[in-house]
C-alpha cells in the first residue's frame, strides 16, 4: 500500500492550492472594470419611472420624419 501522506498532499495541491492560486493570479491580472452606467442619465438619487426610459407617445421621431 502506498504512503497516504503524499497522496493527501497531492489531493490538497490539486483541489485547493492550484485553484486558489489561479484565482489570485486572475484577480491580480484582470483589468479594473468601470461601473455600470446608470439609466436614465441623471437619475442618481431619485425615483425613476419606467416612462423616463421610453420614447415619447408619438413613437420614434426619425421614423415619423419629424427629425
């Protein structure tokens, strides 16, 4: 029978140490992401209705030829 100590060390290395090391390297090398934009613009700190993000009731001005 094999010595159980090297088997246990190999198990720890394969399933704990290597994934943890890979995660740490990925976090260090990953570029910082910009925060997600807020919609609609200028809505920070106030309640926003769904209609704020919808086009006017007449539809799209470009398709109607009013632009």
